[in-house]
C-alpha cells in the first residue's frame, strides 16, 4: 500500500501566542503560591509538577519575547556578476545613423501571435502556447515553466526571449557551498516545436531589468542596480544602470555584443525613450539640501546612449540635468525638425518635468541632441501652476500636458520653434487624463471623471484651445488598469479603422463586495465625434490584455483564463470559448490508493471555489477528470475514503462581515462526476475576513469526525455570536455556566454523509487564550494560559486541556494539568508530552526551553529540559526526535568592502539554522545544529517519509534522515513562491502553491 502523509503550516505559531499574551497582561489574577517559577538562570528541578512562566516585573506592565522575533548574527552568500563581453569596443560616437537603412524599433509584450499560435507569458505558469485554429475550442499545446516574475517577451525566428524580473537562482559550487543570485534574467526558449518548448539558454542580469527594445538585429536591455537590494549582505554601495546588447542574428545563441554602465541614484525611478539611434534614460532622484540636512528636491538626469551601430555596440554620450521629476516615458521624445527656416533638420529632444510628486511647477524644455557629446539647451517654458502633473504626450510639432488639482487643465503647446515653446491654450474639465493617444485633430484619452471613476475622453485639439467633445465612464466605484504609466499603450488600444477602443480594467463593486475584472468595449465615431459605451467582457483573474483578432473577434488574456469572444455585436459580446490557464490552488489531497488527486481552487475576488479531480501525474491539467463548482472563496479539504469534507465560511450577503462556518460533503465515488451530499452550518457566527484559517483551528477527531475550535481574542479581534438553543451542549465538559461560550470546540459527526451533525459542543472557559489543538488516541489536547501577578512579576500559568471524545455525543473532560509553556508534541501513546517555553529572567533576558514531561491523570511531571537559542519557530516532533529551524537577523562581518555608513566592516544579515534534538533521554539533548544554505530565511515546512523539507521562499531544501535521525542535505529544488503545504507519497512530493498551482518533485529520480 502506498504510504501517504499530509503536512500543513501550523495554524497557531509562537508569534500568535506572544501577541495574545501581551494583550492579556493587564487583567491577571494572583496565583496560588505553590506554583514554582524557574530560578534566576531559568532552570527548573526535575520532578517539578506545577509551573509558572515569568513574564517580567509587574510594575513595568510585563514583557514577552517571541522567539521568532529575536535577532542574531549570521551570513549569506552574495550575488554574482552578470556575464560581460570585455572585448567589445565602444562606438566612437561619430555615427548618427545617416546613410544606413532605418532599423525597426520593436517593443516587448506578454504575448505574440504567429502562425495561428498564441505565445502567452503567464505570470504564474511561464510561457504557454495556445492553438487558435479553432476559436471555439482553443488548445494549450505547449508550456515552459519560468521561475521568478515573467515580465516581457520577444518572439524571433522560433526563439522566445523572455525577461524575468525579481529572479532568484541557487546552485552548488565545487566546494559544496551554496551560491545565490537575485536580480533579473533573460531566458531563451526554443519554440520551433510548439508542443515541446525547450529552454536553451539564459543570462543573469544584475539588478532590475526595467526596460528593453529590439532595434534591428540587436536586443537592448536596461537594468538598474541598487546595491542595498541586489547585494544586501555586503559593504557594496554601488548604484548604477547598465545597458546590454544581445546579437540576434544567430537564433538561439546567446551572444552579448556589448555592455556599458553608468552611475544612477539609489532607488532611482527610471524611464526610457528609444528610437533607432538612441536610448534616452531618465533617472529620477531626490537631492538633499546639505545645509538643512532634510530638505531637498527632485532632479532628473537624462543619459543619452548611442545605439546607431547595427552590430549592437553601445556608447554612453552626453547627459542633461533637469530640475524636477520626469514621471513617465511619454514625457520624453526626440523629434526631427529645423531650428529655423534655413537650417537642416536637427534631432530635438523635448522633456516635461514636475517640481514635485505632488503640486508644483511644470517645465517643458527642449534640447538639440544632434551632436550627443555637445548637447545644446534650446528653450524652456515653465507653468507656475502649483498642480500635480498627470500625463504628457508629444505629437509632431505639438505637445500636450495634463495637470490636476481641483479642476483638470489640458494644455496645448506649439513646439514648431524649439527655441521658443509657446502655450496655445488650455481646457479646464473635471477629473483628469492619465494617458493620451494623439490622432491628428483629436486626442483619445484614458483618465478619470469628477467622481474618480475610470473614463475615456475625446478631445478636439484642432484649434489653439482644446475642447472636450465626449466622455464615457465605466465600472462602479474606484477602478484601475493592469499597467503602470510607461506601458499604457500596451493595454489601452484604439482602432480607428473599425471605430473601437478596448482596454482591460478592474473595479471594486460595492453591491457584490467583490473585485470585478474584464475588457471594456467602447465605440469610437470620429466623423460624429462620439463615444459610446458598449459591452464589458467579464473575466476571472487578473485581466492583462484585450487583443483584437480580426475585426469581429477579441481575445482576453488574464492570469487565470483565456477567452475567445465574438464582438460582432459589441453591446452583447459572446464568449466563444474559455480555456483555464492557471488554477489558484488552496488545498490538495491524494485520493486513496488510486492514481488520483483532489484539489480546491478558488478566486478570493470573485468568491468562487471549485473542487477538481486530476491524476497525480498531471495535477495542473487544463482539462481535469472531474470538476464541481462551489460558492466558497477559501476552504479546507479533508478526505474520508470516497468522501470529501469541505470546510468554509459563508455569509448571508456580501456586505455581512459576520460569517458562519459550513461543512459540505462531496461524494467522489465517481471521480469524473463529483456530487454534493449533506451540508452542515455551525449555528454561531464569527467576525473576520474570508481567510478563515486565522479564525478556527481544525483537526480530525476520528475517521468520521472533525473538531472545530472557535476562539475569541482577548483584544476583541473576533467574537462569537450566541449559540442557538437547539445545539446540544456537553454539560459534563463545560467549565462555566455561560450559555454562549466565546471559546468552544464543536464536535462534528460526519459518519452519515447525507446528514452531518453537531454531536456536542465543548465550552471552554477560565482562560485568556487557548490553542495548539491536536487529536490523538481518541482524545483532544490543547494548551491554555491565564496571567496574574506573583512575587512582583507578571506570570503566566499554562495548562494542558484534554477531552476524551471517543463518544462524540458525550465528550468527557479530563483534569487540567499545569505545564511549562505550550504543547509542541507528544508521544504516540500520549504518556509523554513536550512543551516550549519563553521565560523572563531577572536580568531582563528571555530563556527559551524545550521541556519533556511525563503525563499522568492529574499532573505532568518534568523529566528534563533543553535550553534553546533565540529565534526558533515551530517544532516538528517525530517519534523520539524533534526538529526546528532558527532565524536570526543581526550585524556580522562582511568580509569585503567597508560599508559607507559604518566605521567597521560589518553589515546586517539574515541567517537560519536547523536544530535536531534527541527526545529519548529524560533531558532532551541537542544532536546537531547546522546552518541552512540559501538566503538566510529557511524554515522547516514539513517532515515526511524520512525527509525534512525546508522552505527558503524560492528554494526547497530536502534533507535525508539517517538511522540516528540526524539530517543531511540531500538536494535543493527550485520552487515558486506561495508554498502552502506539502503532500507526500512514495514517488512524489506535491506542493500546493496558490496561483502557481501544484509543483511536483520526483522523490525517486531527484528531479
């Protein structure tokens, strides 16, 4: 039989205990004197049976140190330098493109359509290739996963060039140590066989690759390096911008033609203008006034980078310093025009900058950059408006600037004489414009109306003073588009030849209390100067593009689904087909001994949930074996044979902040046709968000029962409403006489799948916090505490609460037992328990301890204690071994350059360790303590199948356990962010990872 194990992130962590305990300190009671505290060194005598945990001096209000928040010292690996071509020669700058065939300037996007195929860069699944031959039944035929955030793509000669931002990489060096890299990456994917795309090359780019262009046969990449972000664990303080060129003449070969670097300000905002001759890179920084130490102003440096050499060689040429902030790429352009009636055309750069990010003067300046090593300032015009700059656009000899304060002015400028820019006129209108598309005598603009709703405006700019002709507002309430200002042209599409405007957007719907997304259609009639709102093509997920495919078809591209839509009737667009691209997986389980798996996938924004049945070998299959739609945005999944128990929150209406916990039974006996069986709704409501996991603890009480722990916070985060009268109360287990306990355990009997029921309710009282619920051998166990003043100290009295639930209808309370700290594990027979404690010492320090206790009927006797270092997170107890990870952040020697802000060679670093503990002796003993490689954030996610799984965000370290129980690093696996759990069978580890779906690891081959 296949061995199965399912491991989750624990719902109660020490940080939660710490916060709850701090809230409780103002309302303690005096303890009985026979409870014993640790001595001044935090030690306890063996044989002790009553315990208090000192929290701090009572006069000071108490203190509690959560181990997960403590600091320490350590080191991590540094980043690596990107490859360069040092032999490449820089252009001498003489060339200006004259006499050469103009080179096409191509901008990237997240999609490309070629040969009936859609090449789509999905943020969660990487490169996906979709066959569009039949729009009624599109097919996903190829897929190449990409780690990091896929940002943009070019398709050329059967190769996809994919730019990845925030890229993490990790590998082993020959000396056995790990090396990590954080930056960006250019990845090459061979797509000549669309069904089997293959990654054939990659180059790591230090810093954030902020922009790119293909010009002729060269791909140019602009990367911005910030030392603090790129190489935090060193004394590195170098901030710079790099421009790298890639030779595209040999498809699939990664050949760097040239690379140049120049200084940039730390955390600089950066924008790019590009034509066939030059890149103009605007780097915005804040310059401090040294005389005042804090006052300052924005300044922008325009760097001219010469790319006229068709082989890809680059030359850094002149610079322009502007006062104020250039806030988008559209505020810069180069226009060929004569400076007077008799001169030859010159290359004139126009730029608009604002005095501040808020209100301030706006300046339009012109420069002659024909000779980029001797740039000449031509003219300048300043609008002393004390308003916020919203958008800019140039169109031949015209320029348009939009500012905003209370009334939105649109200014029109005459730039026919660059030496004397002239203000022609202005239009005052409510709202503002964010992006303008010049169309000769008309401008179509995306912006907002007087109520801040997204709107599209049509403006007449044929005369000196612009005139607003028409405006259409869309959505309800606040809306937004999936792009920053530099990429507005990719999402706001105007098709004058067929009279259409289309753009994706999302908005918050106040009626349904949900985020609604889709692609909006608007008719554009330039002959009648008319805009008409038409249909909205609704879509799930984060909608990123609306792509016109012929005159009557439109493709919607979102993070989750692809849609082909017939827009012949624009008022009522008809969805022809829908193809799922990425399921947001919230839970996952293996279905018995069959080769099947079950997952829950939900959309928190839409409130939808689906149960999906797939094979284990392909859990991300676009076409699953079976599927059942449910109305629950987030849920937990438990399997009992062929029955699935789905626990979720439900509300009477979207506006209701109170929610009830519901249990839905789904029959999986026919996996291709899951069907609903019985449903139970708990009678009491809770306050809280959709993410129920922060509110209830759930454990399996038996093969046919669940225990749901409903607790109320001392601070009033969430409170339980009254329990209705027909609920059976387990009076023999109640601690008080309250008819409506705010802390209770519901025992739910699911033995009859058609009639789940509440067998009994255990009311909990006489405590300030309860948690760490677990089930074992027919009993439920959890910890609680109360606080008081004892001997001049604030102290906490922890107890172990236990209930015999072998008879669900008549649970029996077992005696409360004093324990030091909260329970973190117990032996299989329930006779030995392990607790973790953080006790205040007289010196003000915190002593962290792991205790082993023998559990009797009325007391727990201390057998021994192991002192623990600060910064431990949750324990995993497996038989007679315990494993934990420790995180620390502190100052350590950098071993390299001196930090500019320090007099010694020290930097701040994160580090993590893995601790292995032997629980077999009376006093637990430390077996091993080893540094975890990686970025210093590793924490123990699961222990299963003789392996430990340590998550470091983008890397999963897998440790093998030898016969002594000491772990050794077996391998590392690159993973995506968002890991929520680990499910293991004999062959694979399955990693449910939210929007990234199910990542799988082959445990036999090591892949």
